[in-house]
C-alpha cells in the first residue's frame, strides 16, 4: 500500500525543500538568525535557569524494546589513580560512557528519518552509512542553538495532569496553550509542548511512558510550519501520538518534520519544573539554549536544554 | 616525599572548603547566581553565536596514551530501517556512541581529582566508586551553566600564534589580556584562556598538542580565586603547564582548582574563531552557555560551550 | 549479623588456600593436568561436537535488573566499505561489540567474588581496581581449558523437564545423575549440571529464567571438592539455588567455590542438545574445550564451550 | 580499472560456490567432519596445551589507523560490591568490555569481505546490514571448530626469525614447511602459518607489526584449495602480504579465501610458543580448538585458539 494521499498533500504544503538552497543541511535551524537569538535573550529577565534534561543513567527511559538502543552505561576507567604513584598526592578519576544518541533527553537530527529514499532537502537516504553515520544533515552541522523558547502546556490548559494515551494534540490545543501563555509563536522560536506523560516515568512505569502515548499529530504540522518554528520538543518518548492516526503511515509527523520541513524534534525533555514556574509567574517564554553535542555523523544527540527566564 | 609547603600554603589561601556549607557539591558554580547569569545575558548584543567544541569524532585528540580513554566511537544501530517493513515508507536511522567523558571538549568535574584522600569540600575520595562513579560532586549535580564568559587571549597579547610548550602563564599575562579585553573579570564569570595550542592539533600533530604544553600555573590560581571566577577553560589538553613547575607535585593546578576551590576546568575548548571575532570588534565578553551533560556520577562530561555576542 | 558458623565450617573444610602455593591464581584449574586433558581426549570417540553457548545477541538473558550488565550490543563500523574506493572491488565489513563479560554463556573467574576482604588464596579484594580490573586471579591467567567433561542431568534423573524454582540440588541428586551417567567424576573433570531452567528462556520469559531458580547448594559443595573437580557449570542464571538456603549469607556457593576452593563457575551454558544426545547414546562424558577469552583483568569472560563426543 | 584477469581466473579455479548447496553459509567449515575432528583428536598425545591468543587489552595491536576499530576496553561496573549491603559478606565484581571483533586474535568470518556485490556462495553483500550485521554467513553460524591443526613455520624453514616485510609466501615455502613438519595437510585441517612478524609487536612497534608485512599471497591460494583446508591463520595483522602483488586488486587473498572458497582466516594468532615446542619435539600437528564466540551477525569474532599436543 502506498503512502496515503493526505500525507503526500500535507508534505507538499509544508515542504522546505530547496528553501535555503540545494546544499542546505540545517533546515529550520536557518530560522535561528541573530535576531531570533536576540529575541530569546530578551526573555531572560530574572536570570533563573531550568535544566530540561533527564539524567543520563543506566536506569533511563529505554526498556530494551528498541534493539541496541541502550540506556547510558557509565563506567570508571580509573578511580583515584595515583598520578605520581603516591596515593597521597595527585589522584585522578576518569570514566567512559556508552549510550544511544537517542537514549534520553535528545534531539532527533534531520538524518534520523527518511522515506522514499530521501532525507531532508532531497538528499539520498543512502548518504547515511555505517562508516561515518549521516554524511548529510549530521547533527554536528548544527553548531549552536540559542533562541526564544516557548512552553505550550497542553496538559495544563486541558485541565489534566497527563494527556490521555493515544490523544492526538490538535492545532486548537496549541492555540489555547499559546493564549494561556499570552504570546504568539514567532519565526525561529523553539516550541516545547508539554503532555505530562513523564508522570508514568517518575512513577517507575517505563512501558506506560513509552507507548501508547499522547503527542503531536498530522493536525499540528501546519501550525508549526506556518509560524516557521525552528524546532519542537516534547516530554514524551515517541514525540507524536501513538497509536498513530493512520496505519498506512506510521510516524508521519517524524517524516513531515524531519524530512519535509527539515525541522528537528526533541524527545524526553523534562518540562515539569519549568511548567510549574511558568504557571506561577505567567511567563511562558524564555531564553533557550539547546545546542547538540557535535557527534560527527550523528542522527541525533543527547542534549541538556536550558531555559533561562 | 610530601607535598611541598608552597602547595599547602596556596591551598590554604584559596580553599573554598565549607564556604557554601559542609554538604555543598557545587563549589564555584554557586557563584553563578541569577545576577551573574543576567550579567552574561547583557553581553549578548548582536545575537551571533560561536560553538567552542571540537567535533566528537574517532579522529579526536586522544592518542591512546591514557589507558582506556578512547576517542568517541560512533556506530549505527540502524540505517534507514523500514519502520513498517516497507522501505518506501518510514525509515529510521539510529546510533550509539562510546567515549571517554574527557575525550574531547569537556568539563573536568569536581570529582575528577583528589589528594590526601579528599575531594572538594572534604568529601572522601572513596565516595568515587565503580558502581556509581562519583557519588559526591558528580557532574550531574551541575544542572546548568549560563553566565558571562570572558576571553583572555594570552597568545594574542604576547604577540604569538601559540605560546611555547612548557610556558607557565602568569598573573601578569592574565592582567594584560584583561586590559586588552577592556574589562574586569567578576564573580561568577567563566574565563576562557587562549594559548593557541590547537595549532598543533589542526596541523595533525596530536602528540605535540598533548604534551609538552603551555598552560595555567601556580601563579594564576590566586588570580582566579580573588576574582571568584566560576570556572576556567583552556584550548589545551592538559589545562595547566606541562612539564609542571615542581616535580614534587604534578598537576597542582588541578588540585587547587578542583579540590581546594571547587572550581571546574574546561579542556580542549576551541577558541580560535571566537578569538578572531573578539580581535575584530574588540569585544571580549559574551553570554556563555556551557551546561554539562547530566551523566550521573560523572567525573566530567563532554560539553558544547556556546558563546553569544 | 556475622556469617553463620555452618558457612565458616564448610569454608574450612573445602578451602584450597595455599594448596598450590601462596602465589597461585589458578585454583582448581591446576587440576587440569596433561593427564586430565588426555582423559578428556579419550572421550572423543565419534567426533561429533556440541556448542554449549547461547548466542551473543542484544536479545540475551539480561533484563536490566543488574545495573550496567548489558546484553551484547553488536554494531557495524563498516558495511562493505570499498577498500580501494571502488565498490566493485574489495569491500570489507567490520564490527564492534559491547557486552558484560557475564552477559551470556560465561565463566565466573576467581576475582568475581570476595568476602571478608579476600579473594581466592588470600589475595586482598583490593587487588581488583578500576584501572586494570582483577590484578590477581584475572581470567586471562587461565590460558586454556581442555579436559573431560561430564554431564549430570539432574532434571532427567528426577523425571522432570525443569527442576522447580528454588530447588536446592543435593549430593544425592548428583550421585543419582552420575550413576545414570554410568561414570565417576574424577580429579580435573569439569561437571555440567543440567536443571532444565532454560525452558523459561526459550519460552521468552527472561524474568522467570533469572529468579527464582533451582541450583547448586551448600549440600553439593563438598561433593565437588572431594572429587577435586576443576570447574562446574550450569544452565542457569544464578548458578546456585535462589532464594538461598540461609538469608544470613547470600550466594554462599559462589563464595565457597570461587573464594575458598578457587573453582570457577560456568553460567548460562546451553545443555539441552547435549543432554538429548547423552540420553540417546547413554554416554555422558566427552572432551570439553572451554577456554576463556583472555580479557586482561577480567572477573569472567564469555566462552563458547564445546563438548566433543 | 576492472579486476585483473589473473584474479578472475584464479577465482574460478578455487571457487566453492554451490559446492555445499545454494544455502550454505559455512563454506570450508563443512570440511570439518567428525572424521576430521577425530583425526585432530588423535594428535593429542601428551595432553599439553598452548593458547594461541594475544591478550585482550587496551594496549593491543590496534593503532587507530582503522577508524573505530578499537583495542579492547575493559571497565569495571562493580568492584567488590556488597551483595547484601555488608562489605564483610558476599561482594561481587563485574565488568564490561568494548572491542572490535577483529581487534586482536580473531577469525575473519565469511561476511567480512565482498566484491562485485557478493559474499561467499553468491549471497548479496547487501545481506550485511546495520541492524543485524551479517544476516548471511555470520560468525555465529559456525558452532564449533575442533580439528587437526598443522603448523607451517615458514620463518623457521627459511632460517630467519621474521620474514621480510613485503615477502609474499609461495607454495614452495608451504611445501618446505610441510616437509619439515613431516606431514601432509589433509582435508579439514586448519593450517597455521608462522612468519615471525610478532617480533615487532613484542618489541613495542605496532606500526611495524601492522604494515608492511610478509604474508600469504596469490601463490598460496591454490595450495590450500587443493588440500581442502578448512581454514588458515597467521601471526600477522594483515594475513596476506602487504604491499600486495597487484595494485589493481588489494587484499586479493581475502577475496579468494573468504568470498570464493568460503574459507575463514585467522589473524593475530600467537604462534611463537607453539613453534618453539614443535621445533623441539618435531611434532607439528595437534588437536586444535578454535571455536568462535557466537556473535550474532558478526563478521568475525575474537577467539582463543588452543593447540593440544
């Protein structure tokens, strides 16, 4: 069965292919201009910062369901090793880490998804190779991410602690949350969409956290596109609603965002503390730093996003 | 042979032990108050950002001399894997990375060094264990780093492209560079000291990049302490001068900074592009975002520091 | 609560400390003399071989319950990489693997366990260090293992497909199985004890496979010691019965075997096909090759044990 | 430039394609019949065993020249971890290892090489994928290897400690070494060819050990094929002579052995101690156990080959 017509139509509507040139590998990160950065800087009024990252820990969100995507494994290659042979003098401890780039709080880079043999901007999917990973659109191409961040707390505006599993967020939900936030999303912004789904994770139920889940949907793609959002992140595992809306195309939002729009997606972002603070002071915009780790050829990378209000 | 008296004396002078309470694990990161953050925010005037990270790549700075501290190894666990069994539809690529936390651009966390059986703030060095890494002063305790950054381009003010191997930077060098920068270093700042040493690295000579090297010294410790600097980073492998100044204590600056002052150190920071820009516009201060990856129990972490001018 | 007296008494009875000298790191591997090897060689009469290893695969026996002990992760560092730049000519594929040494079919080496601060033969437990693993009794000290193997199919002789969870195998069970096998266990033999527990694993229930489990017990320790067995392996996760017999000392058999006797233990050995063959031809002895991988400082290693009849 | 005609002709002469059926993934391992195994067993006359493996250690043969093929990295995930919370009672140490499958003493499996888009027996090279490695001819398909081993000490018969770098071993060299060994190589044997090249390795010169090197050549391929040898191993890094004999096809022996003959290759085998013993007693045949680790989808695996005389 081919991909459904609604999908192809939506793809045509939102595509950014060629928009920044045939060689562009940055997609909507191009929208974070110095002006966008400064607009973010202006939001930093109190100097208080919030880390939006889950810990990198072996007891992380991964359950083993995705073959080989391991939680971070952190081991010591030295513990108080006497640097000079004398344990009373200089001793150093050192460590290594093994992890999936997408194991915990991370960015999906543009090379993470493909369909019909293409990545973003028409690059062949075959540009992803074992020897070097993503030779086009690798995450290391994104040198820095500093812009205005906007929290759309959809769970809050719908009056729940956690959206229902399988709930497909709508454009109206985003409008309502933006109204609650008292702001308009602008070009170059990064939008953080809160579902409350991590309630499961903190209760110890990783399977429930993973799937089924609420999330973004085919109905929100154009909302982001029309506002020229630079990226979107959620506090979920799957980013988009699961089960999906149409079994003829699974993870359509991934394809539309990553491949057609060239827009990165953040997953497993920890939004609860920030959301609590925004609810308290009514300020839903902030300076957001979310620069990826420059993993050469990475399809994504861990990130410690920081919101400064 | 015991540690020399000059070392013990300097340790007493600069110690921050107990300054933020007996349970404090953050050290000078405590100095990045909301006020310090805002002082950094004010420096972001043009919206232009500079990543200060070397790529995370198997051809990284490590030469194998440090047992087990491997360059980043990035491998694909899936390449365009058909998510639905149909290669024309949704395909996903995914990857893992194995690396030393200190392999490339990174922070030395407070648990990285110890002597006389102690970490920062009197915590026993035995709090670093195989099962969980650093149970005190782990890098994950540092949730975010957003503050003013200041570049002291010592190579520039000394009129060289690269300081000589083995050159011990002095307090006067830092003063001269600060004067060149037209600013005073303040409490909560992060100071970036440029030596030009990466000239070797970019010429392909990793051994020369590593050692011997120019770097900070016993003569600069008090300079940072008296200004209550939050952290210091260099563009070198060893951070401090090598060979050291006194063979009775190797890496004394590591001990004085990490253990006595509780001040983190950045290593392998890429400063050349930033330095070129600062030389051009004469502005040596900037908003600096350098939040570590929250590796639970990490003695350090990779970081992608971003300077926004 | 101290270790119980029965445990200390049994430890005294079975201890091999000093038996092969104060510097010995091989323990009962010393019993595999050339004569023992030849006795094993004599058993190879038909030339048919059986691998006793579970596959090394990400879908292995580990469930994540043991922090950081990951199933084998196998990734490609190159897939048909053109060696000469021409994809029609020489292409090479290459891979790496990340795994716990004890993740699947493996040997527990002598450094795996300690109590009262000691390893086998009085070596301090502190000889196990982060920098180099087991500096005494590392698995690499065991260069080769070639001897007679004997299968004691306890499940078979008890008329069940799988021993009950929590069933503590007795000396009488071993006698019965040896009688069924029509042989006497001799010095330098390696004894394989079959419980049938992998029925759970092949049914997909890794938790049931793990614990609770049937296994060897305090009642079988002297049986092996008095026969001077070189090593023992089972088809279980825990090797010894779980829950244990005395909550004042958990895993007592590990301590008595590894620390007191210096006798290695095999875990997760796949015995079903071999057992079926032995039941068919009534021959329960064979040449056994089970040399560990020479992981320097390893507390254990994966092994592909091969029985040749 | 196409592959040279001599290569294609030799390929046709030695090909085993279809010999064991169109679905065969074992190649010359099929030649290790129970009879071959028994012929090996007969050689075990004294019961003395020799491990032919280099240690698995971070200071291994790899120099970083091959991207991502790291030496074994062994780290502790626990050191004397109190199993019951009481450090006087049961404590366990555990570890993980990260390594290239081909980092040290190993087998090249049949999926390691391809040309013209084919692996052994006509399987498409595209059967090697990121998600699962080698889905055809994976090393795990070779359950066990127990057969007669024969040492051909070419260095010895040529009167040198080490063959010259770049020396292409000839069929005559093999004949001379077989005559010295006083035996004929038979179907199902595994032949170990000693060059003495590890002299460099033990002198600390890993680069010299690697390349250039003596090794097998186009002139020895038919020698092995006509004797229906099951596998060949050398004490070198590259297995075949380097530089190669014809720059139009690099690593031709790899292609002829692995792809055309379906014959595995061993590399980095440690042969010096065995060779010394064979020279002493004049016996150059032995029982050889060299079963690979069953890495699912592996292109190769580490191995601890053991020769028993």
